[in-house]
């Protein structure tokens, strides 16, 4: 599985909680959230466009940084 790095405009625990709830619905996905750095790492075989669109469902600005 590829590990992708995203910058998500999270400002509080509620924001990271929203990201967690959205990503928990996906199967075969592992993820980590670094709230102070506003980073989300997603380990998945799904394509970047799908992962980006999924993260945008939390209502925050999402920027794809690259693979890690």
C-alpha cells in the first residue's frame, strides 16, 4: 500500500474528529492525523483523487502533498 500525505485545514479536535469519522468508513485504509502540523497520512491502494475527494467531505481545505 502507498502512503499519501495531505495537508488539511484542521484547527481543533472537532476537525480531526470529522476527518477520523470520514476515513473510518473506508475499508482497507490506515491513517494517522497530526493536528498541530495539519497533516493526514493515508495508507491505501486507492487513487489520490478518490482520497482527496473523501477528505473534502469534512468541509475543510485539502491539499495533496505527495507520497511518503
